[in-house]
C-alpha cells in the first residue's frame, strides 16, 4: 500500500491538516491508515481525487453535510440534483449581493447619505400574538426566521387558530457581523393559543411608535432604521423599546423591489 503522511497529503491536495482532521472526524475523507501508537494519519495517493472533489465543493461554499451526500452515493441523478440545488442557491446569493451593491452605490452618491422616508407617530394598540423567540446571527437569520414562522403556523394549525394580522418580528438585540442576539417572531391572533415548547401566546404591548414604510428588499432596510432613529433624536423623543418589523406582503408572491415592510420604534414622551 502506497501511503503518504498527512502533512505531505495536505500539500498534495491543498487541504490544510486541520481540514483533513475535520473531514476524518466527519467520515468525509478518512485516512487509509492510522498508526495505533501515535495516532498519525496516512493516506493513499488514490484518495487525492476525493480530496480534490471536497476542496472544489467547499470552494463554492457547499455545506459539508451536502458534500457527504454527494460523495456517499453512486446515483448520478442524486448528484446532479444536489449540484443544481446548490447552483440555484449561489445564483440567489449573487442576485442579493448585486442588489446590495446597487443600493450601496446609490447611498454613497446621495449627498445626505441616506434616502429619506416619511416618518409618522402612530398609536399601536395591544395585540395578542403567537410567538417564538430565536437566538440567531447574521449568517443564519434568514433560515431561522423561515423556520420560526413555520413553527408558528404549525402550532396555530393544530389549534385551529388563524392569523389576525400581518406577521412581525421584534428585534430585542442588534444583530450584525460581530454580534448575535434574540428576535421574537410573531403572528397576531384573535384568541389565546396554548402553544408548545417553542411557541407561546402573549400580548404585544400597546405603544406609541415612530414608524416609516420601507419599500424594497429586506437587505436595504437599514436606511429606514437610520431615518427613524435620526428623526426620533431630532424631534426630542426617546426610544422606549425594541424595534419591530411588520411584513405587509409575501416575498413568495412579489419581487424584492415590491416588498413592503413597516419599521416601528416605540418611543416615550418628549424628553424634558
């Protein structure tokens, strides 16, 4: 058996030793031999093809669990299906990034630095909601929100409870590239809901809010936050609670540029 140590195999395949150890632990790329006394890993030269497949798939950001599926099957149709699904995911990500860059260009070229919104003060009455709280980060927030709304609708369906208004999210923490935090995913309901271990019912408190309507992709909503918080400061008010985003139409049925999201900041009386 023609074996090479892990260090040499790393140089051959352009996979780090750390990555090779991880792939071994996952069963994705196991060494041909492990020295029982030292634990040192050795690979066959023929494993370089599998290593190259892993390296290329990781270079296009395919998740490791999906790579495992591809490398574990002899079914070419399943391999094709996995690759097509990932290509579509990459295309969606590229489209989102292109929209973000276009927004950034328009933002930089405007002298005032942000695009104006019409801010108004309204009184939000107390509202019963079915809710679930999620700890999330910028990388997973989209999937977490989708799963959260799915859990709410399943729980409501089991109890025969129907939505009584547009869905919303309360952002209890600021979530950015450096910081994760809690969000509360909510659907208004007309009556009480028992829920389960993840879903609960509560009353969303009444509040005086400063609000503005954002039209366009969710990725561009930060400018609405900037406008509202600046308006609150300029008009002598103070923020009195976490912001809410209320989703007035469905991203499954309208294009990103037509999405409507109402951003609300609870405020207290003018500072004395």
